[in-house]
């Protein structure tokens, strides 16, 4: 009967999605750690400006850089 040996070596851990950008990890000793993954995501956007000429690039800090592609288009 090896059940006592297996039980001694078995590690039971869990990870639960909290549906709010965090996960709760419970280790084999029952100690919980909350992992916040919300700030690991980098959000950037690129969109045509309402002037229909420029492209607006918004970086992860919310800073907008306007890209004027008219010189490139004129060259092509």
C-alpha cells in the first residue's frame, strides 16, 4: 500500500480567476497569494483621425502621437 507515501509527496495547489483581473493562488500549505495581472497588459490604439488625413497612435500611457502620412502617400 503506497497511499501513505503518495499522500506525503502530493502537493495540492489551486489557482482561481477572480474575474476582476486578479487570480488567487493557494499553495500546498494553504497560503493564498493574489496575483494582479491587470497591469501586465499594454493597451495601445491606432486610428484614423477625424480629419481623414492623419493617423493617431495612442500609447499605453494615453499619449497621442499624430502621424501625418501625406508625404508618404504623395511620394507613392
